[in-house]
């Protein structure tokens, strides 16, 4: 397939209080089908048949404090669409199911002030709540409201931690893959942008505050994805 330049849609502004969506940068290219690539793809699909193939796909995501020195971010399962591995696999398989999404956090400054912080104006780290959002659920507006979430975890931005979002849908469910609308079950690889599910991270309102808009650390985000071929 020939590689061509691709311009991603600019995200819609959702207001200053909306959570920051943590996603990797767009790849900046896509692959266009040719007559030869279509023949090869169909040949591969006929060889795979009606079987499931499980893969682990990973990327690195930075998380920053907001302009107010707080933390309010989301990691969407649909960020899978930016992975080069997913794009490559979608040329062979046409349906997928996300079993889980694992997020492992490592702070930039362990117990130290982030770049731009000071003992007078800011703190070194903040306690944060981490929770799973299922089926397009609205993001929480405060840590107090999030505290009732069934899968709440309580951590600090200054400590390494891991958190796993687990799909509440069943892999064995016999459903027709969604081709254009929102879903959290089997989905066509061309509809990954509408795949539901998020992890939200939120701190209490400031003060105290972290440094304004500073990178606090990095997540290694891994998706446990099952692919299949259906015509």
C-alpha cells in the first residue's frame, strides 16, 4: 500500500473545565489501497478464517497539569486508533474487541518539584482519583463525586502506579460488529474512533497547586485486543 500524508481533525474545544484527553500524536500518514494490496488482504483473510487472534498493543502518553495546576485527564480506549500496529493489523482483520487497557504511570520528578515548581508557589505532587468510565459515561466533575465509582483507585502523581480498565462487555457475546456508531463490544476496525470506555484521573481543586501546565510524567498504555475476520 502506498503511504500518503494525512491531516487529522482538530479536536473540538470542550471548555476550560473539561478533562484533558491524553492521546499520542497522530501518525501523520495513512495507507491507500491498491488492486494488489486488496488481493493480498483478501488472501490473508481467507487463510485466517473465523478465528480469534489476541495482541498486545502499547504506546507512551504524557500527562500534564492544567493551567490551574490541577489534574483532570482522560485516557480513551479509542486512542488505539493512533497506534501504527493497530493500523497495520486492520489491513488484515476487519473486526476487533478490546478486553482491557492497562496504564502504568511513572512521574518525571519522584517527590521533587516538577520543572517550574517552587516551594512557595506550588506542591511537588497531588493525590488523584483514578476511575473507569464505561459506555460513554460522562467524566466526573470532582474527586468527591468520583469517590463513589465502583473501580476507584487513589494514588499520587509523585508515585508510580498501575491501573487497568476492564471491558464490562463479554468477548464471547454474539453480536454484529458496529460499523459506524458507538460501541464497547465487537467493532469494525474502521470505526475505532467510536469505541467507548475511558480512564479518568482527577485531583481536588487547587490550592495547593502544581506548576501550571507542566508534564508530570508518562504512562505506558497497553491494549489487550482480540481481532477476527468477518465478511
